[in-house]
């Protein structure tokens, strides 16, 4: 009989006897047991661990008696068989031992004020489990996606999980001592305002029990009850990394002895029967510096975990509190630090071995000798002999001790000190760590916190390397605990919808806008969201470390951070190496991906086949003090089954189809279009995109479906994938992100739509010498290297540059502008005379820099009319040899006002006329001559506008409100004149970016997806079964015990009847699911494999009123028994 079977019989005996026997009451009368409240057990499974917790005190064991601490979750591999918290002490000198080991000495329920146990049949005598993000008042349907991992782990529906979470939230037993976050600070639990559970934890399990029943305690280790009420809190965090590989156990014990006796010489102990995969090759170790005891594989290869067996153990994070009266001592107790106290560490460690030497056997159950043996272990003594644990000769040092309270405390990594294997060979171990002694007076409380940690079980991590990882995780967790677990910001998994299409799969995590925002706004003290990764896995139970797993894509924020590189240990050499953990490429975020092929086999996707994917988010840190450079959300494996549309469903679009929107209002450069992501969810509605501005003046857009706003506060207008999905559509709105004049030109881009300037005739201006230092940052009309900072034309004004940064003319008001150059034959730099009869010679506003100073040259004096201050208005007259025109409507151009600046310095060209100098003579028009042209967003007149006749940069002056739209600081291109063949023959065009504004609207109509009953009847012809013939194997079967064929294209309700050729009914399958697929396991009514042969299948579809008959050939594989 194997070891697990023996344990199973023991466990079943434990379950049966204490709860079925008649208890011994205090008056000697027999009392009949009552049924416990329900549920009596639950699972902790919020992170990478899944284990069972029972309200009688047992844990880590499955109800069927198998090992129950599964690590990693979903792997079906376990590293603990059973665990429990124990205590031992004396009452009036008499030894009592209780708690939980293979047998439990406690029963569910608190101790009431009258000293009796709460009736076990009471509805509140049960176990409770809550998640802080599944509140009891939330709409249950909106919680379903959150609990998919628990539903998968527990084999129940998501609705069942949510229902229990919400019930436990609303009935949380705070009045019995269950912890909660008192949000409203009123000292009373309110399920609407407060949050149940350990503060900040993602999942909390709580129960209370007692040791009052003498039959129960006697059955355990033959002693009487002590009168202990035990309140147990189990909690953990949904985190990737170390915190995601552990849980925390708080055991609060209260002396409620009916005779008010004091407990003396008390010890507490964390006991466990660890089975690290295969039970037959385990070793135990302990680290006294960490108060850590652990299990690890004695061999490099384990029958269950293979070459990657984990290490796992328990650490006393908070031992019992004792008073020291030393002011510098501090202890943690009930979430506070107490001066003059200290927490006891692990004061002893012990182990025993099944089948080992006699002194190292399990303590005897059901008899008081077992209590003595356990109490010996609590003291660090050998259980049977009561002597100190001997140190094997080979581990003794000259003059050193020959015994220890901490056996196996050597270092297996360094291969130093007392290591397991010297006394007993590798095998099935039990272990325990103890802390004591202390005294517990009547009414007093002790609180102990133990961490249960696992590490390894992933590619490249050996049995010994796992120990190193375990200790590193333990240190980090202890730091967090000592700081009272700084409230972690939950890094929430992306909420992913799987869209199954014809030979195609779409993964969509952009429909739940709130969930995506929560993930992408993640930031804690060190880490900040960086991107998403998409993987394909070979099976549902595969991990990302498996060689078969393929990283399909990474979508990361564009911020200069690309690959995340950290340190790792080479599994062969143990050297520290650099490793790329995340392959970012600065390509931008995306929340959907269309998949057309199997990335593992590089083949097309097949309808009806299962494919497994995962989408996770990652966050990184640039801190030099943190070794772990990135963290991730937990792994949620998704199952996809490509398929044709369900019967009766008609799709009019395909994933990836583009729907262009009509620019129904406005004249921006923007575009809007929709990409079909889920063809089954499109609505056929007409949608409108409109724009608004926020309090900062920034523009955002909304999507309206004709009755309501379905997407709001959307600021992205870049041509990238960073858009959300609504009604099966990813709506993209693009528009210029760079404001002002467009940067490109004929020298840099072939697309004229991107040009910021153009000419007709001859180009008379140049950027050469315009602003060589880039001091003014104009955005256009510069050489390729100068664009974006060294340009000489742009959306700018003196006020914007020199006063308060305000541009009176906003970016959406900029006009397409045409400059028509007057005919000017002058080739010098100073003293030009204009022909005022030329229709293109404009009246202009002339301003003077340094007007309040003396004339820099005598010839400048006549032109300095007003000396009010710098940049002051001088005169309005015909002094500009060009005309400016608003050509937004080319068929009806509108002339615009112009002006210019002269500079009263020795480098200036003050002559009363706008005439920039030749680049051959002017090295820096920006800082020297400053012969700057201004183009106003204002109608041209031959009389001045009073607003423009003041000082351009004087605080409070009226001319601060001048509507200057463009500033040009170019030079003349050599000494060439203007429009030599006639006025206006030389032209210069200015094209601004025209961003989307409140004046713009876009509209489009979505495709449709509809159901037709008539089409459903017609689709009956598509009902089929595969593989057919079945030749002994199906490519989708995972082992020889799983045989099946699959019927496809079925409606929701169908009855499948399978007959042999003799007309005998072999099997009936009733289908009532949303899936169009239904499997037959090739078994008959008696659950036996059917014989090879031909079968006739009748598929009855009552809702459609039709039937279809199929023929199926089954050829069974010859079976060879390997289990008997």
C-alpha cells in the first residue's frame, strides 16, 4: 500500500471519528453531534498557490485525502500533504497538547460568553472567504471575469464563486473577531462602507474554532482540553513574483478556560507533513537566522516535478509576545509595535521520518504518550527519547556541541553544517518549528503569524537553487511584514475577451475601459505600468517558462524604455547572468490582437481545436536598489476554439475590416475610422465622433451611438493602437498632434498633405541665417536638420514668447495662408522704395524693438516715432511688399492684416519698410536684425485696428490681445528681388496643422450581426462530427484515457442519440450550452468504451424543429492496462 493511500485512510478516519462519535459532555452525559455550518472548508487561491483550509484547523490536504498545497496553481503538483498549528502547555502542572496535525483537537465555532462552544449547526459556524475587489454590494455579473481563475481552480462556475464571495462579504463575522478595514472609522463593520479581510490583502480566509470537546482532544493525543478559542486569518496577495508564491497565517489564541486557569510553559508550533512532489525523496532543512524551516528535494529529479522541484517552508514572522521591560525591545502585536516586549523567534525545530529510525517516528495518536512526544519536539528534543537532537559525528566540531535544538540547520546550497541524510535516507518527512515558552493567563491573547512560502518549480531552477530563491523571498516578505505590509496597489490582470471566429481568434482586452485603465494606471512606490505581453501556450497547464510557449507580441508605452533586463542565475554554472525578461520595442500600447495562425506549429488555426493564450501586463522600475526590475500580473490562461458562426447567426463583417467615417462637420486634418474587432458584437448603429475641450484647453473626443455616449474623455489622436473597443469596434480618431505650421516640405516628404509651406514662382526667402541658434523654436521652414526647433516660420507671437506664453489665436484657428509678393526690383538690404499702387503692397502695423532708446544709427531716427517702450507701435501705412490671404476656402480668399518688427540696434535694418536682409549679409535674423513678419488672424483694412496700436509686450497693454497668428524670421534668398515678372507672380503658401476641434464631427455606420430562425434551420446541414472516421486517436486528446469525438455547429439545445447498427441505443447526450460543440467520450450508458464499428447518430434540434442523421465510424485503439 503506497504512502498516500495510508495517509488517505488516516485522514478518512480523522474525518469520521471526531464528528460522528458521541462527545463526552462536562456532566458525563452523551451529546449528539450537530451538522456543521456550510461551507466548512474553502481554498486560498488568489495567487500562484492553491490550497485547502478547513475550519476545524486542518489545511493543505484535499477532501479526498491527497496532497492539497498545489504549486504552481493549476499544475496539479503539490509540495505539502497536510499542515496544522499546534500548542502545548500545562494547567496546574498537567500537560495538554492540542491544535491540528493529522487529527484535529479543535472543533468549529467560538466560545460563547457562558463558556460553552457555539452550536456547530449555527449558520455562522462556517468558514469565510472574501476578495477586496468583489464587494457584496456589487452587480454580480460584473464580477464574473475577476473570478475566472478561482472557478477554474475549483471546478465550479464563476457565478458560484461570486455568490459565495458576496455572501461572506455581507455576513463577515467582524463581531467574532474577523479583521476588516474600518473605512468609516466608526468601530463597527458596515458591508457597504468597510472592506472585510486583512487590510490590503487581495484574498482573506477566516474561521474560529475551540478545543472544548474532551472527546476530540483525547482522540488527538490523549489529553484534556485547555479552553482555547483560536481565530485564524489566512491572507495573501495577487502579485507576480515572490508575494504571489506565498500565503500568511495568523493564529490568535485566547485563554477562555472555564475554571479561569493560567496556561504555563506554553509552546506554539507550525507542524506539517510536506510531500515535495513525490514523497519518497525529500529532505528537511532550517535556517535559524530566518526562523525558517523548509522542505526540498534530496535529488535533482523528482517523479512529480521532474528536474524543477521547488523548495517550500514556514517562517515565524511574528512569534509569541513576551514582556522584557527593556525599553529598546519592540514586539509586533495586533498590528502595532510595543516597546518593552519582544517576539520570540523559532526556538526549536524538529523533524521525523516515516520508516526512519525508531526515535524519529511520528508521535503516537490517541494516547497521552503522543502528547509527551510532541511536547518533547516543541522543546527541540527527540520525540520518543526526550533527549536533545544529536549532531552526527561528521558534523561535530572540536570542542563544539554534540546536540542541538535545531537539527538540519546546515546550508544545503554551500554544503556546510548539519544536513539531512546523515541519520535517515531521503524519504517522507514531517517537520515542525516551535516557539516558546510563555505564560497565558485567563483572558489573555497570543498572536502568531507564520508565512508559508514556495519557490522554484520553473524552468532552469534546480532543487538546490530553489532553496536560494526561497530564502530570498522569505527575507523580502519579512521586511514587508515588519512594516505592516504597506498597502499594495493591486496590479490587476487585463480582462480579456476571447473572440472565436472562422479559423481565426481575436484577443480583446480593450472593451472593459475601467479595467484597462486600472491596469495601465498601476504605480506603486517602485514600479509603474509599462506594457502588455501576449503568449501562446501548448496546454492549459503550461507555464511561460516552458520551451513550447511562444511570446507573440509585446505592446509597450513609448517612453524610451525597451527591453527589461535583470539578473538571473545560470542553472548550469550558477554564475550571475543578465537576462531579458520583457522584450519591449517602444511601439505603443494596443489592446487587441487578431491571430490567424498557430504560433507553436506555424500552421493555420483549425476550427474546433483548442488553443491556449495569455495576456499579461508588466511594470518596471528604474531604481538601482531593486534587483527585480519588473513585475507582472498573474497568469490567466485563456482557451480559444476557432469556429464558424453559430447556427442562425449571420455576420456581415470580418475581424480587421475598416469602416471609414465621413467628416460631416468642420475642416480639420483629422480622420476617424473603426476597425472591426468582434464581428458578433457590431450593432449596425450610426455613430458620431464629436470633440470637447477640458478646463486646461485640451481637446478630447466622445463616441455617441445615437442614444448615449458610449466612450468619453478620449485624448489619444495618434495613429497607433492605443484605443478602446466598443460594441465590437476599435474606433480610432487621428489628428495632428504637433500644433502650428506643419513641419514637412517638398525636401522631406512626398506627400503634399504633410507640407507646411510651398511656393509658386520663385522662392524669395531662405531659412539660412534666420535662427541658426534655435533660440525661438519655430516649427517650420528650416532645413531638414533644423526642423522642430530651428525653423523660421511658425505659430508664434511676441506675447507668447516674451510675456505669459499665451497665444491669442488658438491652434484650431490657424488659416491656410497665401502670401502674394509685390513686384520689387531692389536688391540691397536698406532703403527699399515700394510702389504703393501695387495691389499687393499692404498697409501694415510697424513695431520697433528698443524704441525707447536712442537711435542706434542717425539714419534710423526719422523712423522712431513712438518711444513708449520696446516693441511699441510706430505707424500704420503701406509698408509691406506682400499681401496675405486666408485660403481655407480657395474659391473665396480673404485678405489678412499684416505687420512687422524693426530692430533699433546697429545690426538692424530700420527704414520703415518690411524688407528682410539678404542671407549673404545677415548671419542671424533672430538675434540681430529681427526684421520679423507678423500675419494676423484679422481681416485686412486700410485703417488701423486700435487694438494693434500699442506695445506688443508691455504688461497690461491693449496690444497684448493682438491676433498675431504667424511669425516669420526668414532672410531674403540672396539679393534677388520680388515678383520680377509682375506683382503676385511669386507666391508663398503656409499650411498649418488643423487639429480636431469642437467644430468637427465624424459619422459612420457599423456593420450588423443578426440571428435568423430560418437561417438556423438552413444551417442544420453544417452539423457534423469529427474526426470521422475515428482511428483510435484524436489529435486533441491529451492522453490515452481521454477519448472523444466532437459534434459541431450545434444550436444551444440539442439531443444526440447514438445507435449501433443493430438499432440499439448506445448513448444519449443532452446539450444545453451556448457552445456549438459537444463531445462524446466514446462510452456507452454504462460508462464503458464502445466497440469499434459503425454508428448512426440522430441529432434532434427541437428549437429549430429539425433532425439530422450522421454516420460515424469508430475504430478503438487496443488497450494495454498499466494500472491494476
